[in-house]
């Protein structure tokens, strides 16, 4: 019976390592007496002397996910730490010793090794190829890697019949598109990266969402534009200098102070004259912020005493932009239904590392969409400022790449006009180079549901 050692190189991104390990195990030929195999997750070890920061944490999380899902039986997997991944000689010596210890337990003519070099460093990949040459007389080697362009695993070997005899794969040597084979939810992706629970604080206003949805998709854009102008010119004063990052208590105190300094805010004529603003602000969910005068007019409350600071801050954050996140999330939920059960979507993804207790160390993804294992990270802003939108573009590209790898996609949804969107796209393309193809920049003209859904679907499936 053939003894198979599956060697997976682990780099800084655990996602592709998890995918290839899962695919290799799942595609093993199954017989009534399953042939034994052993999974090695090869990672760099901590070595301060050469300033090498290890990837044991990534390997641990990959193995934990595989064990939890029942993919790897107890005793059939282990971790291998390499002391110096910049030294081919060290890598060859340490890997040869480890493989020989395994090969020595079986007959020489039956030992087999399969190496996947999707993760790890280039020196690790080349060194394992050299080890294969050195051990060619005692074991047969085959190789594979995950192609980021096609989302398929490509198998290789001097004798293709060897990997076909071990794994159930097409004659072409390519696996099917892994996005359609292995659905991956946002929570599992977060766990692989050692990040938090996966969701930041939520506060929703369904009735107001419905009103704003109607304004976005109306034939005339004037309504939503009037509302955006009102938020920009009036309501942001109530959030204070800290904006959406203001504390709950300071936000409530700032409401009182702002009304004292700007008494006109409490009797703003836009509440009376502008139908779109009136329609949004009259929603019953906004009652802590708005009051109705005896004559039926709407105005901001003259005092916020007795009102919950938490509720007031949530309302202001919602009006300042969270409403658009809700809108895009709902469009993605509909898209999820269209694309099938291998998709997942979540809003307010909190990317705070589990290892830190500092609440300021985090970077949220407004909406995350998973197409199989492929992440599309969506950053959303109503801003008309090019430099603000540009910084958000860099941030979402970086976060998507860190979490989703080369296969990830990014979307930046802004309030910019078409000309400014084109200019911003060129700015980002100049700086990000090839990554620019992974980023879709959208503006105010792309907000209507039908347009937005089509643009997102085309980008996700590209």
C-alpha cells in the first residue's frame, strides 16, 4: 500500500495554503481501504538572529480548520519549522532529514511525496525541487500549485500517471475552479487570519433604508442629492470634530453644544421646504433626533436631555453614511441569491486581530462578498473629495490583498461624478500597477440598484 506524504508550503497568507491542502485531501482516490497519507505543513520558524519572523501561527490555523472540518484524522498531520528560509542549503538539509525519517518507515519502492508550492518563499519551492532530485531513488515526487488567474490547481510531474494515480483530477492536470468547489464564509476567512468575530457593531433602520432606497432609484436624482447636501451642511455639525469616530458620550454633549452655538439648526427651513429631506427625517426610527412642531413642521430637537447617547450617535452615524453601506449590503444579498449557494456576504467586517486588546487597532471592511473562496472587499463613502476617496482605495486594496491573496477583488464606491471617477481610477492605476485590475472604482452614477448589481457581478466573476 502506497505511503503518501503531502507537503504544503505555508507563507504569510494562510488562505491559499488551506485551500490546496483541503483540495488535495478531498481529491485523494478513495478505496475501501483508504491508502494512508501524512500531511506536512512546512513553515518558517522564528529566528531573531536572522530577523526571520515565522509563519507558525498561519500553519496552526490552517491545521485547526482542517481538523475541525474532519479533513485530517488525528496523527496524520504535522508542522515542520524551517530555521532559515533564506538558505537553500539549510532548507534542503532539514527537509531531506524529515522526509527520510518518513520514507524509511515504508518500502523504498512504494514511497511517494506530493509537494504544493503555492505558499512559502521562492527559495523553499526551489529547494524542495532539489530535494526531489536527491531522493529520486527512494521516492516519487509530484507537484502542484494554485493558479491565481484561473482559480484552479495545476499538477505537474515527470510522469503524469503518478499524480493521476493518487488524486482524482482531470486528464488536463487542472482541477475544476476551486471557487465552485469550496464555499468559504466570511467568518472562516477571519478565523484563518486570526482576526476578530468578523462583525462590527450593527445599527439598522429598515424603514429609513426603504425610503433612501426609493430616493436612489427614483428617475430624478434630485431627492437623494438634496439629502446628501443636507447631511454635509447640517447634520455633520452634530457629530463634532471626531466625526463618526466620536465617542458616544462626547457625541451627545456635542449635540447640546452645537445647538446652543447654532440655534438655526433646530428650526432648519429645509425640514419644511425640501420634500426629500422631510421624507427621510420623518421616519419614526429617527424620533430621538427629530421633533414635530404643533403646526406639523419638522425640526431637530431643541434639547437632547434624556435621550440615549448611544442611540443618538447611531442615528447620526447612520445618516452620515452607514445607510449607504446598508444599501450596498442589500444589493449584495440579492446578488448572492443570483450567483448561488457557494457565495456569502457580510457587512461591517471587523478586522481587529484577536491577539490585540487595543480597540483602535482595526480596519473594517464595509461589505465583504465571498464567491467561493474569492474575497471581494467593498469600501463605501459618500465623499466628493478625491484625496479621501483615493486613501480609501489604497486601504481596500491592501486589506483585500492581505486577506484574500492574489485572487481577491476590491470595490471603491464613492459619491464622485463620472469625470472624477475616471481621474481617480487613473491615479490609482499609476500607483498600484497590476493591482489596478483588481479594483473597481464607482461613482454616484453607479448607485441605482440595477446598474450597481451588474457592475458588481461583472467584477466578481471577472
